[in-house]
C-alpha cells in the first residue's frame, strides 16, 4: 500500500472514531436526561400516592357507615380512580417549542404587514384616481370659456351668412370640440324649463314669465356642465318669482 493510501486510511479511521465518540457522548447526555426525568416523576408520584391512600382510607371508613347501595357507588368510583391516577402519573406536560413560537410570531407579523400594505396600496390608488380626476376637471373647466365664445360667435352670424364657408367651418370645429368633451365625460346641464335646483343652477335674477310657473328656470344666461357625476360649472339662470 502506498503512503497516500495509508494516510487516507488512517484519516478515515480517525474520522470514524471521532464520530463514534460524538455518538457515545450524545447517547450519554440523552440517558442522563432520561434518568433525571425518571427521578422527577418518582418525586411527583410520592405525594400523589399518599393523597390517593388517604382518600381511599376516608372512602373505606365512609362506606362502612353507608348502606349497600352507596357501597356499590363507592366501589365504582374506586375502580375509576386508578385509571385517573394512571393518567395523571404517566401524562407529561406539553412543552412549547420556542422555535415554533418564534416561527408563528414571525408568520403573524408578516401577515399583518401584508394586510397593512394591501390597505395602503388601495388607499393610494384611490387617492391617485381622485387627484387625476381633479386635475382633469380643472383643465376641462378652463376650456368652457372657449366653448362659450364659439356659441356666441355662431349666434352672432347673420342668417344670410350661416351657409357660408367661414360659418360652416366654425360650426364644424365647435361640433368637434363638443364631441371630444363628451367623450371625456363632459355633458351640458339642462336648465331652461326645469325646476330650480341649487345643486345645478345658480340663480342671478328673477324673470317675469307667463309661460312658466313660479320657481322654474325661465332664462339661461350661461350654460352649465357636468363632469361625470360632479358639477363642473353651475348654470347661470333667471328664475320666475
């Protein structure tokens, strides 16, 4: 055998002897722990056995005084007592594993943090959507005066020029603008002939009218608009007294 093989064999033997030593030490520690638990169980058994003897003596003295029916009940209880004693003697207290408790605690903490993060994400998404809608509403509100100027310009065109190229081009641009606003969710508020509603109408004057009853919008001075479900601009109206 070569020197390398000899060294390898000696090292493997040394490794085996070390493993055997470790195993023997572990077995010795386990045997010592078992002996200590057995001693503790014996110490705990003694007071329980003394109590059981005292209780059996008392029951025996009581049964001597009681009739036969009560003796049968006492004997039945005495038969059940040893089973309870056995259970009490051989039952071990369940020891909680500290590692499992730590795992459960960390798992609970992770679940709580995930729930908090989910709530935070939903809340931030909702806030972002609201801020986006507010910014969009502000921009659309600034476009409404342009729409008003288109309507005033088209209303000022004379009847003989309404079929001209200029008036027709302006009308097409106005319709295109209104179509884009409608696609974005902007719709005009119906006011003329409707009952006055402060949520949608802004009354600036009273108008005498035989056509409408009291409290009805008889004149629309400036058109109002809705943006989805919110009022983008109130209608400026005149109401019958």
